[in-house]
C-alpha cells in the first residue's frame, strides 16, 4: 500500500492500495476491490477483508460511483454499502474508513486540520468538471483554509488523451485552465492534466495550495502497481481510504 505523506493530524489515517497482495487472478491480479468489474465475488470479498485488516479499522464504507457530483454524509456506522450511490463521502465518525475505488480517475482525500472531519471524492473528468470537489469541500462544513488534501494515484497527463469537447467543458467553467491541456499528436485531441485541473478547482474552493499533496503516481504507466481502465479495459480497482482514528 501507499501511506500518503501529507500534513494532517495524527488522528487521521489514510492509505492507497496497490494492485498486488490479494487473491484475484488473471486481469484482476491480485488485490481487486471492485465487485462490478466481473471478477469472482468471493475473491473481491477476501481482498476487501485483507484491506480492512491492513487499515486496522472497524468498517470500510464503499460507494457506487456514477461520475457525478453528489456527496453523502456518513453519520451511521452501520450504513450498508449496497445502498450508497454517490461520488464523495464525508464523516465525523471515528473508526469508519471512507473508500473511493479507481483505475485511472483521481481519488481526493480531505481532512480538517484538527482531524475532526474527513472526506473522500472520486474525481473523474466529468465529476471534476461539474463540481464534485467543490461540493465535497462545502459538505465538510469547515473553513476551506483549514482543509488538507492528498491526491492518490491517477492517470498521468501524457497518457490521458481527450477530445476537444472535454477541453471546452472545462474552459467554459475556468477560462484560465488552458495550460492543463497539451495538443496531442492524434488529430484535434489533447492531453489533459487531471491533477492540475483538480488543484485549480480545489484552490478556487478556498483550499490553500500549500495544503495539497500527492497526485504523482501514474496508474497508466506503472502497470505492476496499479490497475488502469484506459490501458487494459477489463481490469480491477484499487481503493484510497481516509478515516478518523478511534
């Protein structure tokens, strides 16, 4: 696993899983955490048990991600994963880890400086463009300048080719984000800087740039460590977790 390096309270726990160390086989080898991928459900269950044990938490809350902007407040430790459809989670409960699954999209972990509230957001380009990070910051109900952020593994700019419609969608909301898009060698396409776009949205929401960490592990090029949907198509999912220690 990756233990995030960010300046947060000792009461905050966090980790990002790698693809290795589990029981899944084939294209899901080996720590696949997504039931929706086509993997053997028994293997996924065992992998989730292994991750929970590694985190040392009482509960890990997963979410059915839909590339949207909805944020769910986890205020019940007995919440059922199967009932959750959202793209971000917030909690003030101790010993409840919030999990976001990815295979190229950007997981964004957030924590207040006093460690009393944490959040986790799934930032694919659609949700990022529509405001999932701003909604998450707002849902934390704390001063943005007191929020620290760690961005987990995601697809790197040199591998993330998008069409002109994606660039235009971001420019419509932020006309100064031109430097996050480099012309591709493939026609009228662009290479998008997912991390850079997320930083812009976070700082516009009031987050201090000095409190933003991570985002430099490339899921596409680091095939031994990470799953990548864009690289492999049928593949597993890693998870990024954040929680308040009990």
